[in-house]
């Protein structure tokens, strides 16, 4: 596991293959970082499906409304929901959408990000400046690479648990 420099701004995501450690970027996107920590601390991300996993592109998850595979899971609706919190305004930066970066998923409205996010499988420079980057996988990317592919996958993988490292 990677060295955790700032436990308050590090996410530990448990997947079937092991732990993915994500360093959050509060200096770059403070509102998105705060939202992720709020939802992680509430347990909202636990058991949420990876509803869109595109080989060579990215893995999307975080629909806490329709994506919980243990409670009211709706495979058709997964990817359309959000949380009970208001949307988060865009926090675009010069941070690139590199392999392992965490991007805020949203609708066509740049200020519509809420709970959903994606992890880039490769450098996706065409997303730069259009989606908020607010984290970077620092270890465990092989577990993200191993996720079942599909839109949606026939048998989606899930985030077993998501915790702020300071609380783990």
C-alpha cells in the first residue's frame, strides 16, 4: 500500500481484488473533495455498483440513489441518480485526466456534479478542462483495471466500502 501523507484527504476504496488508495486534491477542488468525504463518512458509497466501465477509457460509479447493490438497486437507473445534497459547481483546473485520476461525473451542465465519479484507465486528455479532477489513485490501480467491463456490465462489480483514511 502507498504511503498516506494526509489521512484526512485520502480515500480507501475496497474492491473485490483489494484496496484502492486515492489521494484527494483539496487545494484543487475543495467542494468535490468535501462531498466525497461527506458521502464516504455516511457510508453512502458502500455497495455501489460500477455501472459504466469502458475498456481503455474509464470506470464510473457513485450513484448512491440507484446504484446500491444491497438496497433498491436499479440497473436501468444506475448512472442517473445523485445524493440528497445539492449539486457541486465545476472546479476545473490544469490537472490532467491522467491514468488513475478521479473525475467528477456530471450531465451536460458543468455545475451538475453530485455523487458520481470516474477513474481514468488511461490518459484522457480530451476531458481536460471539461470535468473536475479531484483525486489520484496512488495504489491499487490494478484492482480498477480488473473491474468487469460493460455499459452496464452484466454482473457489475461494486465498491465494497469507501472510507476516509483518517477514520479507518
